[in-house]
C-alpha cells in the first residue's frame, strides 16, 4: 500500500470522479441551456402563428364588412334610381 501512496495512485479514482462530476455538470448545464433556447424558440413560433391567425381573421372580417357595405350601397343606389325614375317631373 505504501507503493501506491508514494506514487499518488490512490488519488486517481477520486480525481477522476471529480472530473467526471464536472463533466456531468457541464453536460447538464449545456443541456438545460439548449432546452431553454428551444423552448423560447417554440414560444416565439407559437406567438407568430397566433399573430398570423389574428391578422387573417381581421382581414376576413374587414372583407365581410366591405362586402356587406357594398351590397347595401348597391341596394340603396337601385332604390334611389327607381325612385328618381318613377317620380314625375
């Protein structure tokens, strides 16, 4: 046993364990960092999709309102033309 102590070989497993633990911590932090980045990217993508859906919905609503207003204005114009044509001068 004294030979191993003189050479410092009894410290190798402990130092290897410490290095392995440091590597595991680094891997864990690296994994967590990438996980956070991926989650942030997914959240941004979801918000962009929601904004696009809202914009499409607003465009559809505006188009429907324009169509309704146009159809009412055409009906009003027709009635006015008929009234003007039928009114005796």
